């Protein structure tokens, strides 16, 4: 495939290899691996070759100089996202059936509504790096070299040129990125955990849709919670600021409580123009937590919330293969805090209500108390740097301890903090406060070796696992590429052994911020940025993972 000549390493040209293998069996395509060729200023290299026409497609890496405004290079994630969306469309136009299986395919994963770092398109210096799935053409498993050459050396470069030609919408795309980065950067200074801009469209068109609902009521902040932030051009941006602390979003059913919380959860990522949530930003270290009956838990300190279990179960190192609603919620909160969460989001529709609040007036009815609810830990959690936002239709135990109460009425928020305090006082509701302890860090003693993990409808499955891991329960994951990244990380679990969980997931996040090479030696187009909290969500639910409290390990 290559030879040394005058001290230089000369690699085979794609067209030369194709001519030599024309008409041979499909496996002869393997000779293409590493082959390169330049077409009109675009360097192409085959980095992966499929073993069969029906197998996952081959991967071609393309590299070219950015020919657009140099100013755009200052915002590489926004620029790459803009190119990826255009490339996705141009590849679909050029892709066509050229034989059996995936023959003739040109594709990258469809970008979601967020602007994130992806392996399909990256900006490095002045260069644009593109990775594309290519379905090598064959008929009856025989190589169709002419069609393969046309596909890789004509259709693919044409699609890339189409994606890079003209700059319509680029300025708006970059401005939208800069706006959200600017707004989010001001949250800590303003002592806020989230900001919802006036005029935002929060409802989605349908339950599984990401596009905004046509005709939806634009968001309008209540005057008492309205804050003014500064955009990247010095412009004023007004909206509702949610302060650090304990916040309750209340209101009747179908008036927008959960919609607001979901928008806050989505605000950890920057959104594209037209999404409706371009002015909704949340601190990155936020985690939406729900009840997950039956989930696996390994040695998590849930003792601040769960105690006095029948049979004397250890809740300082709580381990189970079948968690209840309350124990799964408690474990998820503690796992998130261990991984660096500063904001926990809860909705009574999806969380175990007994972990949220308890009516003290009925306390005498039950003599054994196994749960200390969030309402009793609220002040201590806030004091230790963990803010909480809870959606509740109107629980007085929660309202009585809230720093901020927002009531949603016909998708419009109202500041009802004073009203809620008065109501709690009228009914004599006083919630005793207990001490919250952050979880003791854990070290991984044993991690299962997965054999052939796969994603099926958002579930991670492997023959070695007794149960699948449903990644769809993490509502912060916005597109397929992020699921694929977690699949790759699942193959690295053995690297966890002997490491502290929180430290390891943060290092993975830092590594991905630099590139995807640490999780895939030669990345394809399928990977997308994830946070440490998303990595922790995955590994904490892998059945068979064995962890131990670091304090116990030292002892």
C-alpha cells in the first residue's frame, strides 16, 4: 500500500487502488484503507473500510482550508455547526442508491437543535476537518470501481464545496452562539442559575419534537424577577432570572410548569437560530433527575435522604439491582452532585413525591420514617452550593421553604413568593430542616468489560449485561451523536478501575473538549460533545460496576 521513496512515505491514491481492485470481491476494498487523493483543494483519506456492503459504512476524512470570513474562525464550534447543517443537506442531495446494502450512501448524523462540538465537522486552525460515511458500491458483492470513484472523488467533493460555498446565515448563526455564551457567562456574577429571555418560545410542536410550537405564547418575565443582561454587542437582553437557592415552579396542570423546567434543562447547550430557546441559558453543571424504578446503584451515599431501611440496609454505601422510586431519585441526586452538579432539577410528575416533601401534620400516623425529603434538606443543600428547582402543582411543604416561587398561568410566569410564604404561615406549615451531606466520593473497584455494546432506540445493550441502560432518561442529551459518544465511552470502562468516579468523568469531559481522539483513535462522523454529568449518568447505571467509598478504601 505504501513505499519509501527518497526518504518520503508515498501513500496510494484512491483512484489507483480502485482501478486495481475493480470487479473483485467486496473484501478487496480493504486495500483502500489509508489511500488518499486531493480534489480541487480538498484532501481525502479513507480511514475506515466496511467489511460488507450491508455493514456500517466506510469513513472518508476530508480536509480543506476555510475560505470564508476569518472572523468566523474565532468561534470554531459555531462555525463547525453551521457547516455541519449545510453538509448534512448537501450529502443527502448527492447520496443515491448504487447497488446493494449501503452502496452509494453519503451521510453524516443529522444535527439536533443544539450547537455542540462534533466529530463530523471540526475547525482546527484555518482548516476544516470533515468526516463522512461512504457506502462503497457493489453488486452481488463485487466491487463497482467506476461508481466508487465517482462517489468519492466527484460527488463527495461536490457536496463539501456546496456546504462551504456562500455564507448565508453564518453571521446570524455565530451571533446566536455568542449571545448564549455571553448570557451564560453572566449568570454566576448575577447569582443566577438560569435565565429565560423575554420573547422565547418554550413549548415544542409535539412530545417528541424539537421545533417550536407555532402560535405559542411568547415568554414574558414577571417584573419582580426581570433582570437585564448584556449581549455580545453591548445590547440589553431582558428576561426572568432564576436565583441560586431553592425554587418552586407551581401552577395548575397544562399551564407550562414542566415546559419551563424542560427549557431550563435544555439551556445547558446553545441552541440554533429559530429554535425559540436561543435566549434560555442555564449553568452547565445542571442535572434533571427522575425516579427510575428498577435501576442499578453501586455504593452511593444516600443517607441524607434514605435511612432506617427494613433489615438495616446500609444507606451510606447503598447498593441495589432494583432501586425503588425514592431510592433511585436519591441515588441520582447524589451521583450528580458527586460529578459536579450545582443545580438539580426535579418534577413531581417524574420524581418520587415522597423524596420531595412530606406533610408534617400526618407524621404521627407512621412511626417509622425512612425518607428525609428534599423540603427538609433545602436550606442545607443551598448552603452547600447545590441549588434546586422543583416543579410542583402546589405543595405547601415545598412552598414554605422556597426562596423563589414561580406560578405558571397560561404559559405566563408570576412571582408568587410572598403569597406562598403568607399561605404557608396561614396554615401553620413549618418544615423542620435537616443537615444535608454531599456524597462521599467513590472509587471503582471493578468495571464490567462489555463485549459488543449497541444502541437500540436510545438503550445501551450488551450480551454481558443483565439489563439495558436507558440513556433516553437523560433529557439533556439532544441528538444521536451524543448517544454515540456514550457508547464509545462504555467501551472504556476498564480505564475506570482504581479511579474516583467524579475525577474520571470530569477528565473525560476535558478530553472531549480538545477532540475525540482519546475515545476513538480514528473518529468517524458519529460523535458529539457530552458533559461530565452525562458520562456519570451512563457509568452509574452499568450493571456490575462495583464501587467503594474512598473513605472506606483508606480505612
